[in-house]
């Protein structure tokens, strides 16, 4: 249990979720510190700014008393600090268990789904924060605690069923596509996790009406759909897509809620914003606060992040599943309608690459030029029987790209180059940016 009289020690503090949680608890007045690998990660910058001590793993970091140990999901007893806990018979709590403690302190809103969790949580935090003190946890390494906050907004990750630790008041579910084939047996196993999450939601569920699996979820509480269709409870209509974002009106059962503007691209972000409007409307958030929050939100880290180098625009995006890739490509074409579209894709894990190889090939055949990096292996899956060359063989004009031939990318003048991946794809971006 969290205790302000004890130090909260994070094993694996630089993980995106863990870093967010550490920042939130520090803001709420807890004594926070932690450990991780020495390698630089983007999450360590806000930790350093917040004055949170971060050291390398060592058994000496685990004290006999005076600590609450929060263990990152990725770490097992081959980690020296986890082993030290076992040797000293010191109990630790998981990241999800710790988040659940915060969930129970607030009017809580979880955001789950195969795609769109991070962006939707970010929009939701901004909108609710306009109206009332709001604490939040976002999966891009952003976390903020506000003392005496009314709302707690958080991203609920389905991997290994971690989100089943949570019992929120409200939950947004953006979609259910099959993912994480290294853990879930099949689509039914995956969908069953979301059904359990729905069962654990207390006040209301908000689901995208365009997803049949979400529509099929059973709920004992009110279940509202959002989307573009006439039968959705919250419908986005009169949509105007521009190179600056989108404008749209939201209606509920024939009643107009308001007209809204977002500086985000792609239909998926209109849907994300509509889900947030639905929750805010249900919680009676003033219309002006909703509009202001939507207008001020410009995106999450690694979600369509843009840098410009003369006539070359570089987009960085976390997309690594076919649905996400299609959404990112649509967003790029909306913002840059007159430019060549070049995609650099890093397949993420061998099981996912094998499962979705045909989808990846079909998607990348639809862009002007495709480059594919070597497959990003994970700690849980070091090798497999598919390679990037197998994808390239089925995509005319595509190439395998690595750090040795990265200069080929710089030849794409008057183009938007979209980097997509959930691994270490940023090393390729950094190499290109140095050339540009």
C-alpha cells in the first residue's frame, strides 16, 4: 500500500508507464526514487526535471524497511533487485496494483483498446483538466498528480491482462483488434479480457460503434457508442478535414452538443475526440471547457510527431499494427496532400510480423516508397522464422534499410517520410536527421 511515510522505490523506473506513475506520485507528495538500465531513454528527462533520483540496478537499493517497492511488469527474479526482495522476504506490488490504488481515490476514467489509447488519454486529460483538478497517467511517459484532484484519467494496457487490476468509474474502449499473439491464445481469448474489463467498470462504458466486438460486449451499466453513424449515441457529423486538423459537430440522439475543432489528423483522432466529448458531456463538463481542451491538445509523444527539414517532412509515429498504420497513413495524406509519401516501417516482434505479414505488405504497396528495417526483437522473443526480406519480396520497389544505407532515405526530396514502429526505430530517424 502507498504510504507517505515511506520511500516509493520503482524497479524499472524508466519504463513509459512506470515513469508516468513515478511523476504522478511525486506530484502527490510521495518520496519517489528508482532504478533502471544505464542506457538513455526519453522517459528519464522528465524524471530528472522532477528531481526524482534514478540509479542503476543494485541489490543494495532494496532496504530492510522504510520502502514500498513497485516492480515493473517486465522484471522477474533474474533482476538483482527482484532477487534481493525475495532474499530479504520483502513484498513488492505491481504497477497495475499501484495504479488501482489511485483509481479508487478519484472519479476515474480508464482508456483501453488495441489502438488509440495514448492519444485518447492525452485528449481526455486536457479536457477534464480544463474543468476540474485532474491527475493523469499517459503511456508516452507523461504523468501528473494534482493534489485534491477530482478526476484521474489513465491509460489501461491490456497486455498480459494488466488492465484487469482496475475498477474505474468510466471506461472508453477505442477498438478490439487481435494483438500480442505472444501472450493471448487467439481473438476470443483477447476479446474476453475486454469483457472482464467492461464488467469491472462501475458507471458507464463508451465504445466505438464501428467495432463489432465492442458492440457485442455485455454490460450491466449504461453502454454508449460513439462514431460517425446515425445509430451511434454520440455522433460526429458535418466533418471538415483540413491541412490544419478537423472541425466537426457532435450530436446525441438528435440534440446538438456543440461544434469542435482539433489540431489533429485522421478520422481516428475525430473518433478519439468524440469519445472524450461523450465522457465530458456525461460528467456535465461545461461546453467551453471541452472546446478549449480539445483546441489546446496537439498530440502525444511518438504519435504523428513532426519535424521539418526544408522540403522533407519527417513524421515519427508509434504505429506497429495494421490498423494503426492505415490511420497514420490517412493522417499523413490529409496533412500533406501534395507530397510523395515515404514510409520507413520497423516490424515489431516476430510473432506479430508473421501474423500480419499480408496486411503489412498490402498497406506498404499503397505508398509511394517503402523501406523496412530489420525486425525489432523483444526481450520475450529474440528470434523467429520471418525476416524483413520476406516482406520486401512482396512489395514492389521497397528496400530493406539499416544504419549502413540510411543515406538512401535522404534522396527522397519533396516528400513526407513517416517512421513507424514501437521498437528502437528512432535510431534510424536520428541518423537521417544528422544527414539532413
